[in-house]
C-alpha cells in the first residue's frame, strides 16, 4: 500500500481536529438554544393556566378561543426551528471543517516545500556529483541544521570516495610497472627456443605467462575505473555508428566462436563520452559472444523514445540465474568461475560497464531472454 505523504497526514489530522471542535461547539450551542426555546414554549403553554402575573412579565394577549390553535402552531414552529437550527449548524460545521482542511493542505504544503526540495536534491546524489549536491542554508532553523549536517555528510563521503579512487589508481600504477617487466622477460624467454626444458617447465612458463597477462588486463581495467571521473562527457555520439563499429571490431571473435552478430539500431544520437560508451557496448557484446553457444547470435538494439535512449544486448547463451542478476555488476564476481577463467575474464568487465552507465546518469538491468540467454537493458535520459 502506498504511504500517505506528510502533507496529507497533517491535513487529515487538522481537518479531523477542526471537525471535532466545530461539532462540540455546535452541540453546546444547540443544547443551549433548545433549552431556551423549550423554556419559551413551556412559558406559552403555561399561559393558559396563569390567572395573573407580576409586573415584570411580558406576555401576548391571545383570545381564549384561539389559544389552542396558537399553542399548536407555536409548538410546530419551535420544533421546525430546532430542526433547521440543527441542520444549519451541522452544514456550517462541515463547511468550516472542509475550509480548514483545504487551508491546512495549502499552508502545510508551503511549509513543507523546503523538505520537498531537500528530498529532490537527495534523489540526484550520485558518487560522481557529490560536490554539486550541496544544499544552501535555509531560513527555517530546523531545516538549516539538517542542511548543515547533510553537507558535512557529503564532504565526508566525497573524501572517502577520493581516497578510494586514489588508492585504486596508485595501486594499479604501482602494479603496472613490475607486471610490464615480467611480461618483457617472459616474451624474451618465449621468443627463444629452449630445447633443454622439460614438460613441467614449459607448463609452468605457460601458466605464468597467462596469469601475468590476466593481471595486466585487471590492472588496466582498474585504472580505467579510477579515471572515469576525469573523462569528458560532452561528445555528440552517433549511437548506430558506434554500435556498427563495435560489431565490426568483434566480428573476428564472433566468427571464431561461430556466433552471428545482428545490429538493429535507428539513427539516434546522445551526449556523453564516446570512449566510455564504446567501451560499455564493447564489453557487453564481448561478454555476450564469450558466454554464448556455438551457432548462437548476439543482437544489439538501440532506439529513442521521447527523451530516453534505450540500448539492449541480447544473447542466446546459458543465461544468468535470477538470484545472481544484480551481483554480476560487482567487481570480481563471476557466475561460472571455472568458465570465466577459461575464457580469460578478470571479473571487472560488467563492473566497469555499471560505472560507465552511472557516470552518464543511466540505468542498466538484466533480464531473461524468452528464447534462452540473457538481455542487458541500458537506458539514458537526454
């Protein structure tokens, strides 16, 4: 069930309070009015038996033969007056309660407007725009204190993210140098024949070469992820041309795996980083090829609807279990660890894709392909 907003809660509570107060006042006034009207009727009813009165009494002279008719008409009039008074009092009370509720709604809406702006600002917060998400000081004391606390929290988060990114970048840079030296030595060793090596030695050299290459790819990806924020995102990208370029670059791998690549893209453009969007599409299509069946296909679809650009990469592979679909974007997570290592994956491809999508304020989801396999849906707002 949808939660009721604070504005509507205040409106309902104050409206009920006003209605209760109006009802109590109405009943009090009604009881007093009825009491005095009934007293008047009793006085008139008693007039027929009264043989005399004090000089302070004021009464109307009515002929004896008309007294019964007058008493009956007066009783009916009193009853009608009481009924009309009751009805009018209830109507006025209801109108006052309704008017109070409407006034409360708009007054509370105006009072809660800063909270609405605060909520909208929080919705826009991303790890990439912490510096732009600060909230200006507010005239309301309580909200101003909340704004100060919120801004301090953003500063702490920004510092933490900066430290994390700096650590990742420094670690990747430090790792790259020894890995490069090891790769040079391994390439030099493998380029010269060594007839004296036994099978175990050759197997060890091959394993070290493969793992060094894997570590090199991992370090390069970590560097790319740490430098995402420094890349400009103001290029005009022809999405259909970019997808065609990715498919052309991956065609040799697709032929080797006996996979058919299909592009279904309309003529659309978006604003972003050409390098990063290319890398995003490349990683998704490469994954779809690697984890596909021989004779399968990979379909890339891109289209625009109003201000939204939609991109989907569909494969015909084994698919991803539903409980693991959100975890595939975690760094170093693999659905099938043995197969990932066999295919040379380092577990950072989809994590980098997720970072690129987030940097462009987009969303990415995973769903099952009805014909078997997986579909990655990416959407951007322009």
